[in-house]
C-alpha cells in the first residue's frame, strides 16, 4: 500500500474561482506574493470572421496548482541543508530551522512550488495542511472548494478513483519529478508541453 | 443528542486546551474505526482547536449581498480572528454544505484591514474633497440628529432620502436600521425596484401574472438540456450551491450551454458549449431560435392552444388585429422581416448554423431549461429581452413540467421566513424608481409619474413637494460608485446648494463616503450579533453571533441609530428595550413558528445554520399545467400571455411592445455612435467583490486585479499588449488602467468588471476601473430600470 498522500483536481468542474487559493492564504497567513496554491488560466484558440459572424475555437480551463508532493522531489534532492524533506506519508515539507534561504529548491522545482519569503529569509510552500489532516481534517483548500473539485487521499486510492492524468498543460511533464496530484481532464485539456494555449493570467500566478 | 452532535457542540462552544484535546482524541481514536465517515465533523472540529491551542471555533455567516449566504467558521484566539474555515458538513442533495467563495475566505483580511474607519469623521474641506477631522461620538450623534431634525422642520420628511444599500449583512447592520428610525420620525422619500432585477421583475408578471414561476433546483436533475443564457452562477453566486446543482444535473447527463459575450467562469466550469454573441442582441438570437422552432414545427401547438394567449393570430385578445401575434412577428408576416438565423447572424454575430443547432437542441432535448441571467436585463430594453426568453420556454411547452423551466424571474415558492427588525411604516408615500434617485437632488419637483415613474402622489398632487436636502447612505455605494454616470452624480453631490447634509455609515473611506459631511464608523458583522437568511432557493437561516468586540470606536448600525433616536426622542420606540441578541431571539422565534422543524436556538447556534428545502421537487407552475381552469394565472386572461393586451394598451410599441421583440439598443451594436465609440461595453460581476464590497482589499486585488479585459483582435488593431496602460473613454468619462488582452471576450467587446472603486486623479481621470464613469443615467422604458450594461467606448494605448 502506498503511503504517499495525493491531491485530486477535477478540471472539468473547476470554475477557477480561487476559493482554494484564498483559503490557503488565510490558513497560512501568507504575505502578498506568496501563493502556495494558485490557479492557472490556460486559454487558446482563435476568432475568425466569416461574413457577419465570428467563428471561434477559443477555450479556457483552470488548473489549481499547489506543491505536487512529488514521489521524486527535486527540491529535496537539491536542498543543501536538508531542510526540504519528505514525511513518511509523502508530504514534502520545509524545516524552517534548517532552511538557509538559498532558493535552490525554487530554482529547481518545475512547478514553482517552493516560494521565497523575503520577510523570513526562508522558503515556504504547501504543507498539505498537515496539522489539519493529522487531526483528521481536510486541507483548507479541499474543504473550501465550492465546486467540490478538490480531493485528497492516498495516491493509489486517488488513482483508482480518478485515473492517472498527472500532466495536463500548462504543467510540465510528470516524468521529471513524479508528482502526486491526479487530474480529471476538462473537455479542452491538452497534454503538458502543448502549444495550443497559453497561460493567460501570468500576473496572477 | 447524538455523540457527533455533542462533540460538535462541545467543541464549538468550548475553549479546548491541548490537554483536553488529547483526552478527546483518545476517545475518538477508539471509535473512529467503528464509526466511519460520520465522525469527520467531530474530528474536524477538534483539529481546529489543536492547530492553535486555546483557539475557539465560532460559526457565523457570510452575508454579502451576492446571491449566496454561506457559512464561515471563525477561529478566535485571545479575542482575535486568526483564521476562517469552511463548512465541514457532508453534502446531501437536500442540504449541501454552505461553502463560501473567495469573498468569504478574504473576510478576515477585510475585518482587520488597516484602512478601517476608526472613529466618527466630520468634513473639513469642500464636499467630495476627502478632508475630514476626527470628532467624538457624542458630537457626531448630536450633529446627525440635529441635521435630520432641521431638514425635517424646514422642508418636511420628503426632503430626506435614504439611499439604497445592500451591504449590511445582518439585521443589526445595514439600511433597515436607519429606515426604522426615519419611519418613527415621519418617514422619508423612498425608491422602488432595485439595481439587480428591475426589468425581469417588472416584465415577468405580464406573461405569467407572477414572478414566482420557478421551481426548486433539484428539478434540473430531470432536465436533458440547460441553456444558461447570460447566466453566470459561478461568479455572481446565484444562491449558494446553485453552481453545484448545475454540476449535479450534468452528472445526470444534462447538456449545458452558456450564451454570453464572454467565456465566463460558468462557461468554463459548468458548460459543454459556449455560444458568444454581441451584448444587447439576446432578443434577436431568441427570436431566430423561435423562427427555427416554429418553421420546423418543433413547437408545442397543443400546449399553446390550451394555455397561451397571443402565440398566433387565432389566439389574440379581442380588439387586436391579425398580424400582431408573436408568430406573425417571428415569421415576419406583417413587417416583412422573417427573424431567420441569417437575420440574427447579422445582428448577433452568431453563425446561422449555430443558431439552428441551438434551437433544435433546446426544442428537442426536452425537458429543457432556459435560465435567464440578470446582466442581459440591465440593458436599454431589458424588459423585451426577458419576455423574448420566456417566449421560447412557452412555445416549447417547457412550462410546469418536471425538468422544464418557465424562465423569467422564476422565483421558487417562498419557504419559511424569520422575523427581524421591522422597519415599520413609512408615512411618506412618494417613491421614485431606484435609478432615478439622483434626480431628487436637483429636479424632484419637476418629476412626473409618466416620465420619471413617480408613485404615491396624493389626490391633486402633480409633483413631489421638495427636492431632497438630506441624504443618508448606510452600508452601500448606490450614492455614487454603483450608480450610473459617476461624474455627473458626483457634481450634484458636490454642489452644496443642493443637498444640505450627507450622512454615511461605513466601514471604509469609499468613493461614496468621500462625499459625506459626517461619517459614522460602523462595525462589521463579525463584531455584533445578527442573523441572516438567503433570498432565493429554499430557506437558509444563518446565525451570526458576535465573534469579536467592535474594532476601534466602530459600532453596529443598530446602536448608532438607537443613539440618534435618543436625541430625537424616539429611542424607546426604536429599540423597545431590545439588544441585538434579543433581536436574534425574536427572529428565531418567528422562524420556529413558521417551520415546526426549526431547531432550538442552542441547536441552531451550534450547527451555525438551519437549511430548509422543499421536501421534493416543487414547480410553481405545475398546478396551472395540471389544470389551467381550476388554477388560472393572475394575468388578465388567466393564461400565459405571449401577447399582453396591457402592454399593447400602453401605446408605445417601439419601446414597450406587447410581445417579446428585438429592439436595437441606443449605444448598442447598431447605433451609429459606434463610428466614434466602436467597442461594446460589458461589465460582469467579478469574483473579487460582491458589488463593490472588498474592492479595497489587497488579497482580492492580488487574486483578481481590476483590468480592462480587451479582445486580442481589438487589442492588436490598437497596438495594445497585455499589461499596457490603456485609456477607456466615452462622452461621460475616462479611465486609465492596465489592459488584460484576452481571447475570452468576443471581438468588439470590452469588459470592465463592475465594483471597482472610483479613483479620480487631479484631471478627473479614474485610475481604478470604476465602470460607472462610462454608464448612462437613462432608464428602461417599462420598469424605469437601470440599463448600466448598455454603453459604448473607445480604447487607446496611453
């Protein structure tokens, strides 16, 4: 049995509302600029005028992204101080006592998950709300989602229930770090690396 | 009481130490393996306590005036809110958890925001200049009372106007507290209708005889097709969980389609298909769908013959000549213009083939829902758009059947109600349409029933007796930011020869409060006891206890008004000796009487809310459908009136037609003004705020920055790149803000989200995207409603 915890994100019913992001900010008292969970808008397609009408192939879907709590976490591998570590249940955590604030992890992570906190001079990141789940609760983001598009649980259970899509665009391919987040695709979901769309809300993520 | 309930209650009400947690967790550890999922609630409550030792979880509500009313669970430590969490309840179809949106999750930041108003402020500079000095509460209350008394003595009560506002949230906060006070001292000139639904509320009864023509949301689970017409429940929150019910309908196999000029959040997360059209052309698309349906014989003739007046020339009211029926209009038998998909393509920008497919799907995938959003009726001819939409539901016979939808206002029948602070009776009978209130400042005495919609004049009275001399805004921004044509309204507010005194109860220095002569700092709903109830689907009663003490010198509106009442000699009548807590108890007592299942106050407070729904699917048109003779509608004919003789008799066929018609808008898609201002304005409810509430909060700005959302082709044609500063303008005003270049708007459409706070620079140019510097003060023809969605602009790179 896998001891790795995982998130599930249902892109087919995510409206991109950011309740998850705001619940995370509130739970973790994050300063402006720190977004341990954030929502990417991936938009593509075109408008073509045909006579009086506009034909379009425009699409958008939203992808809520936190730390992927990877099975092979590159942030842990590059951390020179041993601050970045993995718990027994697979949660990737920063030990702020050990963190030097060198930002190697930030540089290495393809998901932008470890984020530098200039006030503390340390790294911060999604910690799966381990304090809440250790007490039997849910991560703040999961419990906040008005569309019930977020879920969490053991990775093998999540895969059994939701399939095994791990790298929808605009995320990077999953073979780099083996992320522990499972996605249900939106009807417009493209695979990682797709040029069919772009991140359309860069200033928000 | 079950063990779970006991745990929940205990944990919510008691300050837990880590030690006691360990004791509890031992108990739970022993039972968890046996009890399964039901324990989640209790465990959840415990972790809240342990995450922050000596932390107390207090359930309250989120009572912004969006469409929802949600639960917020505050975590309080040493008298300070340290976190807000979500309703942990399991979802059931009857009572899904009341999960809050981003606005609720940002509320802690709002409560403690550094710019909260801390003490009463008296104006020192010119009105609107924003210069104030701190004064004491004693002085503030004396000034407020003496100004009210003096205007009343000098001009009469009709010279006092309480400006609409909806942000109070609970009964001890907000406009109702001031209305009660003013009514005790002779009243004030009030307004009727509202900024949200003026046209849809006015128009729907002409067809159905009622606004209550809707059904419960679980009815959608029986639908095969849901047409979300200009409807964006994910962003405007049309009832807590309404979008969740749409999701449930999809899981049952319903196909969902969004029609909107913008690829809205609902179009992304709730729909299988998105059909963009030019703003203000909805009725043209609707009419062309009717053309397809009628010409392909997909309409329900049997239903129309039995239940409907005015579909075809054989069923027109007496005295109306053939050629005036709905069918004649659609087929063009009289005006020579068949409302074909090709005709509509030229107006709406929607390809004719798409229209044909849309019409067939809606008519054939029955039962089907056509749900009308409200943005499309806040437009130049909103009334006729509403009736055009209803007409599609009627001709397809989707009225009063399981899984169908009558369209229009579509309220479901009213469930049990709570009590609440009565506003009493207003002795001043005069009312004007809400969108006409600024006229009261400078031309009240010229306003007429015919032109301006004045009501309540006495026998022999031709005009209102006086202009308004005192304005009072409580928990709202209708005084300026949320009304149309800000620059014009601001000029009238600033003119000290018009209104003599402006009183504002607020929590922040809003653009509207800047025009006050006296600002009274009100506390938030976290700082006083109250209670709230939802307004649309089912009945959700939410307890809103005092979570923390009022910050700084702020007070609940109820207390502020009681103090003014004291100066005016009516305190006893005002409070009847009741505290805010007493008012909550009164409210609950009424609810308990209305619903025998309503819990005791203690139980209510423990869960934090009580959710009531109709026990099964409930369609308010079902009785009429079952037997139209025994259960006639409240229309003149007792039937559905696709043709309204009442509207016909008004004699204004160009603006108030007797049937649902497409009427080209002023400042719309075909207005010659587009040669000067080519872009069609759009303003949507933005996730970052409820109306204008929370616009000033940095968490919200970070998540959802205020931008001019411009289509990529329009941007390219103007040399505008994403993030460029742009100037958006028309004859009424201009704003400069960053552009967001997007493919999610139809070409030709620019979206300035509503609710941005007006921030004029030294040249009067708005710097924060307050859309109402661009909107018109005209009113709609029938409802005297607010067409704030209809405006044209041009954009250029700065």
